[in-house]
C-alpha cells in the first residue's frame, strides 16, 4: 500500500509592496489543475480555483510542475487506495474461503472418523453376534470328505464310483496344472494374494449388481465357497454370509493356499451328482481328472457358475460358450499360451454319454446295496473288486439293446434283463434294463415276474428224485384237475410221451400231472433247495410258473445243473480293500453245498439239452456246438418271455416284457429271449474250453407208472408254445429210444 504524502502547509495569498498594484485574481492556464475524478459542481471548482490562485506568492513565477505533481499525487493516492482496497478485499475473501473450507474439511474428517469408529464397532458387534452361533473355535475342524467307493471289474478296470461324491479324492500335484489354474482364472483371479476375502472383487460385484439393478455377480472367493460347502447351509442370509467370512479367515490361517485349493477341487459340486473334479471328469468325459485336456478342464471350470445350466450333458452349446470364456481368462492370466488357447477353441471337449447309459451301473448299484452287509459303515475310501467280466458285460448289453431296438414295436416289448453267472455263482454280467440313464431300476435283481414254463425243470427234478426217469411215459391228453383244465400252447396233444419229450415240448398237461403226483409242496421245496427264495403259492398252478421270481434268482437256481449239483449263492463282490491295500473282506466258502445228486443232475441235463436240440429252445442252439441245456418260459397272456440256459461254464437268464406288466404281442421264450441268450453265450464263451454237461448217464430205457391217479386239485393256468415241426423228428407214441439215442450221440454216450 502506497505511503500517504505529508500534507503541505497552507500558503496564504499576499499583496505587493506598491499600493497601486491591483490584485489579479484571474486564473491563468498554468493555474488550472487537472480536474479530479468524479463530478464536481462549478461552485466547488471556482472555490478551489480561488484558493489555488491565492497560494501563489506575489512577484514569483508559478511552478506548475510542483502544483501538477501535488494534484497528481493526490489523485494517485486516491486511486491507489481504491485498488489496494480491492486487492485487500480479494485476499480477505480468499482467506475466508480457505478458512471455511478448512473448517469444513476438519468437520468432515472428524465426523468421518466418528462414523468410521461407530461403523467399525457396529460391524464388529454384528460379526460377533452372528459368529456366536458358530461352535467354539476349539472345535473347528474340516470335516472328512465323504468316502468314495471305487468299484472295479475282475480285470481291474473301473466300473463306477459310488458314494456321496461319485469320484476319487485326488492330490493337487496329481492334476494337470491347467485344471486348478482354470478354476482360479474364472472364479478368483487374486486367490494367491488375498487373505480369504477379496475387497476388490466385492467392490466390483457390488458395483455391477447396483448398476444392473439385480444380483448378477458374486464376490465370494474360493476360500469363502469352500467354507460354505464345508460348514454352512446354502441359504442366502446375512447370518450365513458373515459366518462364511469368519470361517474363510480361519481357513486361510490354518491351511496353505494349495491345501485350500485341493480341498475345494475335491468337494465342489459340478452337476449330475458329481462332487469334485474327478467325479465330474468321469461323469462327463469318462476319464480320471488326472487325464483331462485343456478344453475339458475349461469345461469343468465353467460348471462352477451354474452346474445345471452349463452342464455339457444337458446344454452342450452353453457349456462350450462358457468354456471359451474360461480359456480367454486363462490366456489373459498367462496360464496358457495363445497357441494353446487357439487349439482348445478349435477342438472343444466332447461329452462321453456312456457314463450315464452304461449297463455296468446296474451292477454298481447292486454292489452298493449289498456292501453294508460286508463292511458296515464306510469311513474312508475303499476299492471293491467285483466278479464282473467286461467282455461278457458288453456282449449282454449289446445283444439286449439291439433286440429291443429291433422288436420294440413288432413284439411290444420295452424292457429286458440279462444276468450271467459262472459255476460258483459269481455274477459275470448283469444288465438290469434297456437304458440306465432312463431307468435305474435293476430288473435283473429286483423285478419279480412269472417265469412260466421256465419253472418246469424243478417239477421234473422233483419227479426224478421221486423215482421217475427221463424215459418215464405220461399221457399228453386233455385233463381236468379240480375243475382246472391245463392246455398246451398249440391246443394239440401228443399222447404217450417220455418226460424228456414232454419237457422239451413244454407240455402243460404232463407238468401238471407230475406236480400232482409228487406233491406241490415237494416241487416248492425242490425249487427252494436249488435257490428260489421268493414266496411260492403251493397250488398246482405252481408247476406252470405262476409264482413270481427274479432273473437273478432263477439263474442261480439253474447253476446246479451246470456245476454237477452244487447250490450257489449269487454274488458280485470278491474282495473289499482300502486304498492303501488293507483287506477288509475276501470271499470264501462254497455256497449251499450239494443240493442235487449227481445222477439226478445227469438226467436233468439229458432232458434240458433236448430242449435246445428238438424242443422249444432250438433258436438258442450255440454255434460252437457246445453242450448246453435250457428252458423257455412264457407267462400268462404273453406278459413275460424267458430263456434260462447253461453250459458247463456259464448260466444265463434272459427276460423280456414291460414294466407295467402289459401283455406283449405274443413274444415267447423260444423267440426273442432264446436269440439273445445265444448271442450272449456265444460271445461269452470266446476263449473258454469246451466243457461237457456234468453227469450225463448211459441210461436204460424205462417206463414208470403214475404213482397215483389224478383227482381234483385247486389250480390256476399256464401255457407254453410248441414248435409245429420239431427238428430231429418226433418219436412215435411209446418210442422211448429216439430222444435218448439223439442225446447219447450228442454227448458221446453209449
């Protein structure tokens, strides 16, 4: 600010020495100062001019420069004071503004701190409140992974994994590195650096959800997801989310990143009942997780967002699109090269659908049904060695499915079952239905159906054990027992026939007579002795197979004819062991022991072989010429069609029908079941040595008389088709040598 000039003393006007001189009060040009700023009245100007003129001393020359400077200085002082005031005011305003902003900032910081402190206290209180619902920290521990049951075939190949997970637990180092990296890339990119919670991810998810107006993205880390899977219910509540945070911090403190990642990969749900990457790899790609390719790993990682929606088995297009996003994320994070990403995009993963349709699953399910009887509760992963032969299993499945595909419409059959046992009762093949993915009901084990004439061998065995022989003769003629008149399929009668001939032609009249002669109770006990366990109605209709049995049950009851008369217990488990090799169970024992005398076995084999040679089972004759025996069966109204037969090596039962028990279009045991049985047994015997049927005797001709006349009895009904022209020729009535000589030639007898 300019210093104000010191005010000059006022100079009063004086007069000259000579009195004659007159005072000239007029102002000259030099006496007129510069007009001041602002408007002045003329009166004021005149006054000022007078004062100014009177200041000039007489006789001196005026000094306009000094006067002008004085005026200018005054004007300058006035103008300077005005600019200075403005500058001062601006500085003052700026200072006040800065002061106000400072005060506002201080207040903001203060209240932010206050709110932050109270907010932190509130958060801690909320966390503490919900954390209080958790067990004490001393009791926190990762629960054991549900045990897996690895079921393998007789050659060691995998049949299926069963248990709550559906797959093995695999170590992280056993997996290809791109599998865990794919999971990290798409689910939790900062997994290696965060402490269990990812603030950046949470903020991003919050922003996306707010801008979208709905919940579209989550911010949970892999650790949080593992905490939820291990300890919590999947409900969406504040309580669960806070507990998840607490447990995630605990997991990060207790376990390494690799351990957490390994637990996550072995437990996460990946759709279709698969828990863990190994279960998913087998479910979708038919291989262990150890063998996954890059596109397969990307597909599995893509399932984590929504297992059902992105399932390659249900929505292959969505699964492929999701896998492409995973591959892009993997490349962006540097887990795969551009070339690897390009190759993976060009060759997307292909789902193996056999896992869901394979017939081996029926066998695996039965293993799980019987497993508790051998080891009780399962606390760790175990391996179950079974008796299943993969070659025989494949042959049975192929034959059954082809038959159903070709005859579903023409014969009106929609389901079937095949079961094959060896001479010890070990199940070598089991097909419980047409397609496991569509129906998991195991018809081979649990479907109880009327066997029809396939039950007659037990009637004839009871007759042989009660003094008759294959050459015993009975009359095939219309009979009535207690108001019941059993009829043959063709409504024809052959007169006097041997038991061998009547069995091969499946004559209902003769079977009913034999059941009455030996007693229905004797027939039932004979069947039970050989292996029939289902309840049987003890009336004469039992002789025609009106009591229901399962395919496995009746197949096991035929095995004594194959092994020389020894009863068996059908079984599928050979050994149970832990993954570290400890044996928990090993099968021992020989089953039921001898249940049929060797002589009776030989006689039955003679008779049963005739069925394939000249009787109703001719379509089942094996191409290899192997000795075989068997029996057809057709239930009432053609609801069930059976063929059960055997060689010296194997026994197989085949059933066709409908689950709703509706009649077929006249499907008989001698047609479709016999054809399938032949296909299964021809392939099953590849590489097996030829074995004779046991006990085939050199029998003399003998005709026995009925033990007692046929009176009344309470019965049902039954039927079995008879071919119109048996191969090999029919014996004349009373000719007892035709069938016998034919079988002697077949088996080398005298």
